[in-house]
C-alpha cells in the first residue's frame, strides 16, 4: 500500500515535469540535431519527448537521470526497504533519532576516521564519473 503511494507521488511529479516542459521534437528534427539535444539534456537535466506524426513515441534523457529513475524504481519496488523508510520517517516525527556527533561518540568513532572514509568515498565517486 505505502509503496504505491510513493510510486504514485513520484510518477505524478515526473509526468508533470516531462509533460509541462514544452520540449517536444519530431523525429526528423532529432535526427538533425541529436548532438545538440544530448548536450542540452545533460546540461539542463530535462528530457525531450520525441514525436512521430505528432504523437509522443519516445523520450531522450540524460544517463544520470535515467540511472536515478532506475534506482528510484528499484527502491520503490523493495517492500522491505520502503517499510524501513516509513518506519524511519515515523521515528523522526516522534523525535526518536540521534545526531551524528552522539552516534560517533557512542560507537567510539573518531573524527579522523570519519573524514578519511569520506575522502576515500569521494575519490571512488570521482573515478567512476
């Protein structure tokens, strides 16, 4: 039930974003300007709807946006994860949470360890881009 709520909210938001962007191109124009369209899609993070005979037939979007959509769909399809997210939201609303400094102290994590981990993570992220 809850996963449907999240899916509906997300898809409604994205449908509005896509339908209201005014970025409809016919397939012939796409063929002529493909590289310009790819650059715009990547720079502006807004998709283009490609039409054939005036009917929407396909969408072109950036790889980053596609990956984000895919990850979101995978998350929304994981019932256990959605349940945990909802439980976490409920905990936050009830004030049942700890700030990061308190967690580090309880787990006896030093600031240096945390910073080193973050730096390594950032390096890994930069290499994959």
